[in-house]
C-alpha cells in the first residue's frame, strides 16, 4: 500500500513521510526502468507498423479497396479528372517474350507448276520458263454454294489459258499433266498419275451482279466507300510488336487516327463483331445458336439480323462484300446457325470459296497450297473494289487463320497491309489531282481487331489480361474527308484518348450514311447504345456508360492514400513521386528559359519547389478483370472467375495520381506517375500532368504564341 501511495502523489499525507519515501524509492527506480523499456518497444513497434502500412497500402493496389475520401480542397480542384478512364501500363515487349517465332511456310511451287491469280476478272496463269508449256493443262471449275456449310464444284471448262475471262466469281483452277486426262478414262486408279496436280482457289467478284439503284439520292458526291479490315486476336501492343511497318505508316499519315482506349465488349469474335455489325449484344438478338434452333432450308434467323451492310445496300445502293478465312470456325457458323440458302448475306460472299479451299488435302496453317491465305483474301478484296467500281462499296475482310492462335504470325501480314494501304492512298491522291476515280478513291478504312490474344497462357498474366481487352483500332480517312467534313475529323482526333468500343464504331458507320443521305434516313433505326466517333465523347465516360461489363473493363479504379495523421506525413513513395513531378516541371521550365534566351531572371519562368501534397491516390485494376479466366459457357455469356489473383512479375508497376502545390505561385498540378513495384522508383516521365488553377496571369512573361503547350508550367518573376 505504501508504494501505491508513493506513486499516487495525490495522497499527500503518506507522500510527506520521509521514511515511507526512502523505503519505496528503490522499487520506484525499478518500475521506472521497466516503463522506459516498454515505451521504447512501443515506439519501435509503432514505427514498424507505419512503414508496413505505407507499403502494403501502395503495393496492394491490385486487390484492396478503401472507403477513404479526399479532402475538400482536392474535390474542388481534381473532381473534373476523377472519373477519367486511365489504363494501366502495358509493355510492348514484356519480359520473357519471344521476339522472333518460327513463321509458317507454304508449299513451294514445283519447277513444273504454274502460278495462278486473277486481275479484274481475268485469269492469269504464269508457267515457269523451264517448264514444258504444252505438257500441262489447266481447267476451271465453278464453286457453288449449297448452304453455309457445304460447297460443291460445278461443270467446268478444260484447257483454259492465260488471260481467260472468267464466267464465275469463285472458281477452283486445276492444273495437271495432259496425260492425267487420259488416265481418267482408265478403269483402275493410278495414284502416281495425279501427284503433279495443283489446285488454285480464286475468290473473286467478276462478273458483278446487277444491283438496283440507290433508294435515296445522296446529299454528297462522291459517296464514301467503307473498308473494314479485321485482324483476329491482335492487341494494340501486339500490333506495335508485329506490325511495325503498318503502325509506322499510320503514325506518319496525317489522315490516320489510332484509338488509345478501345475496349472489348465481350468474349470472343462473335460477340464483338455483332456489336460492330448490328449494334446489339448477342442475347438481345433473336436466338440463333445451333444448339437451340433448327434451320429451315431457305432462310435462318441470322438473315433477319439488322446487319449494317444491309442498311448500306438498301439506303445508299452500296455493293457489299464479306470474306473471312478459317471457315471451320466461322464467326456466324461455329456456334450460330449461319446464313440461309435463299440468298447470300452480301453481294460478294467469300465463304463458299474458303470452304472448298479448306478441305484440300495436305492443307497447312495459313496457306492455300503455295499461297498464304491472307493473299487470297486481299485478292478477293481488290477484285470486289474493281468489279463494283461504278458505285460505293462496303467490305468486311477478316483475317483469322494465321494469327488466331499466335498473334506473332501477324508479322507475315505487315508488308501486305502496307502495300494495300499505299494503294488506297495513291488511288485517293490520283482522284484528287486528276479527277480520275480509282477503285479505292474516297474510301474510309477502319483497321481493327476483335480482341487481343486470349488462348494459351495469355489470360494467366496481368499483361495478357490487359492485351485481350485492348485491341487495335485505327481510322484511315480519305484526303477530301478533312475538307468535306472538318468537324467530324477534328472530333475523331479529339476522341483518340476516350474510352470507345465497337458499338461506337457501329454508330459511326451509321453516321457516315446520315451525312450522305441525312434527311431521308427513316430506315436507319437508332441503336440502343454507341456514340459516333465523329461526335464528342465525354472524357469521364465510364465502362458502364459504354456498355462494358466490369470483368472486361480496363479502366483503373482510384482510391485515396490516407495521410498518417498522427505524424502529418505521407508514405515515402508518395514523396518520391512528388519529387519526380517537381523535377519534370523544372526540366520543362529550364527548356522554356533556354529556348527564349532571356538574360533577366525576372523575365524568366521561376524554378519551382514543392510546397505541399494535397492528395494522393493509387490505381487498381478491377478484381473482376484479374480473376476472370474464361467464359463458363461455350457462348461466352457467363464469366468464370478464379478464387485467386494472378502472380505479378518483378517488372510490374503501380500507378499513383498526385495533386501537388508548387511555389512560387501557388501552382496546382495533378499528375499520374508509374512506379516500379520492386524499386519503388518512377519508371518514366509522368504520363499526364495537368495544371488545375488559372495560370494565364502568372505566365505573363511568356507570349501566348511561344511554346503554348508549356505555358501552364510557367510562373514568371515579379513585374518591373
């Protein structure tokens, strides 16, 4: 009791007793020594917790959620940027990626065999110089469509020669030794006699069908043709890796615009192409799955879908064309019931030809005998534009076979795509210079992919998940477009960094018709979703507004980093990012001052210092994106999620967004910084930096016409 009274100084009676004081003092020193040890341990544990909390908060961005809110000042200045869709960093060459895969090779042409192709409906047969030109004979057999799954050969012509004008648009050319014709009459089959046969497939459009005139007179002459060039499974990053010449051409073409935030709307080709061609999700259209409906002989439910090519044909009198390879996995035939017998979906329809070619013995991946399959498709496309040169044309040419399983094989398409795009560009220039219409004059080209790679291990990494959701989408516009429709061209460029989908491309295709036939378009029904890319799209557009399900959405989710209030301090990595922003701003200021060559310090932009960090946020990829593995059903309608997150590699980055105040000024900046997850250091310059407060009066020493894009960084010295 004495010791207790001694420690409790409120007990004045016992505290004044010297004997009691002397008796308890040794015990007091022992207690005090133990108390100091406890306090020291508590401080160490608290410091360890603070450090652990700081880094776990930042490095847990892929899965953590928070209910924190930013300060009132932060809301006032950064609210306009808060909802902007920003995409995680996607590397062009991720770690461990194989740069040069072994590419498929087609069968070499035998020294005795012919090279066969078509030019504007005329058959070309080139025989080797060393070959005996009379020893071999070529025959032509028309390819007849029975339905969307069966093609047969009709009665053909024997002994055709170079420059023969074809009577059928799609044919198989059979070349063989003359003695084979005699061997056919024998009763017994001699297999060796037919080893020197070669088969060539022509998927053309000559002679063209007689089409009715347009139902509505257009407001504009000449009309725009539309070419949709589709690439299966090619992400934007994969295009930069494997189509470098094509991408370089797009970059240097002032009439080309590549969309940076083009997001898929579903799983697989069918879902995304239906969005492009009809403006609807599959489950919004009449049931057409082969497992659920039975086809009638003449028509199917797929025939009745609101295809955009039908709208072009009915309204504007467009000739239409559709060809894709890989007929076994046809976009509208593998799961869906396909098109009916009564009529083909488009005027020129390449599927019967590709079905016949696909059944050839000894077929190799990406090849039709000695030709790459994509060469046959490009030939079909050119023939279509030649055959119907008297009217506007609409084509969907979709490449799949070579690149579906391995997008790296797109390397084989690079030179051919550049050649085609150059031909279109030259045709367009000739039309403008000499008023001489060419097949590709005034053609709007949309080069797109349905989705990124989605097979093998692609879906097992964060990089792969992002690439699947961020395919390639580029517009290449004819030269006259920017003068005929300048506001649309300007708006397309402004939408370059907006969140867009194929629903928006569908709306854009309708907008092209409205531009040409506007006042009469009662037959063009407005789609339930999609915004024309020739009109403004909000910078803060969300995935929900764009009809993108959460597990397909690439937009980062932002949550606030809390200030450690008891220390009034930010985690160290936030200060590192803020210092990086400050360094970047000062580099720009130095560049401005050096460029101007001013000697007076007061007439220069002043060097900045960090005043304070107002807010800090971290970005996280949606949990649904990270956990998604594949569709639970064959139709791609229901997602299957893993119970665990994918493992992040050592090269992964996390993203911070800071609102900092710099002096003199004050100058408020918001910037996004990519930080290396291993080192905790910035990876590159800030990917985006915005000035949040008015700055014109503070940048008085820099003329408005002098480096206007950098004036927001300048705070001038005091006026004289």
